[in-house]
C-alpha cells in the first residue's frame, strides 16, 4: 500500500523541525547530542525520564522531555508536560512556542496563534516564530497577515525554499496560479535544484500549472518522481478541485515513467 502525504506546507514543517533540533557541534560524550543527530527520540525520552527520577519535577527537564515528545509525534504526552509546566512556572518564549506547536498539531489554531503571539510579546523575534505564525494564519484564512509573517522571516534570512513553498500555498488557496508559477519556476529551473529533494515545491508548481491548463509542463515537473498511473490520479484530483484550498493526496515516489498521463 502506498503511504499518502498531504501537501500542506510540509516542506516548512520539515524545515522548522530541523531548525528546532539543530545545534552546534557537541562534546563527543554528550549522549543527547548523539541521539538527536540520528533522531533517536525514544532514547532521549528514556534519558530525560531517568534524569527526572533524580530531579523530580525539574522544569528544565520537563520542558526538554515535552520537546522530544513533540518531535517524536506523541502530541498527547507533549501536551501533558507542557500543561503541567504552564501551571507551575511563569511563561517563557520557548515554552509558549512549544505550546503553540502542540496546539497547531491538535488543530487548535486560535490557541496556537495566541501562544505564538505570547512568545513574541515575551521577546522571541526569531524568523522561525514568524514562519510558525504565518502557517497558522494561513490555515485560518488570514492570507495577507500570513504573507506578512513569511516576508518578515525572509527579511531575517530564513530558508528561501521554505518561504516560497508556504507563499505558494497561500497563493494557491487564493487562486493566484500565475503568481505561483512566476515565483517557483526560477527556483525549479535553478542549476542546483533537485525536485526529488524538494517534492513539495515541485508539486505546488505542478498544481498551479495544471490549474492553468499546462498539463504537459506539469507532467515534466513530476515525471521523475511518480509513475504515470500515479500522475493520472493526481491530475484528476487537481482538476476536480472546486476550492483552491484543497490539496491532493500524493503516493510515494516510484521513479520515472515515459507515457504522459
């Protein structure tokens, strides 16, 4: 069975996760750094739980544990520890951001936006926070405000592909297909661009092209990532969309085929 993914700012989510986990080179005897490098979340959870047995209810350990649970995808456990911390300690930018991430994952968009705004009030001026706010604002349909946040992140040096992917999602939702093409084509045709490593950008570009009736160019964009049968389904999904905020469901990539869908 093919694993399906929804193309809703997925590239940014990856970018944010990597940004949140990245750190400078750590000492060789740092077990957390070693486990983080290979995304060994269960190992990190066990490490922090063992530490909590020695330092019960330590706020720093609890927050680190909640963060690891969040990155591991265990949103219920992450929320449990964050809610406990919120009842025990004063809010901090990092705790507010984590609470916002958890609310976003739960679908509580207004709660997420409120938490992100609190983090900004408490002094978080990072581009990553701008991106998080932009994503939630976009999901709420507040497109201009979302675009403003993405542009703020851009001015702060955030990754261009992540920003353009998310701007593309906003423009697609508003039916601005030529705007998407004009923005993404220069990236796609760049000498260093590899579609297989930037699947979301390629798909966003293809959706805009299909919506404009340029199926041949859309096929050329995606032909090396999907089979012709998969592309037929994708093209049918995109053409059948009646509201532009919908997203197709994509199968796993399975390499190049030769017949146009």
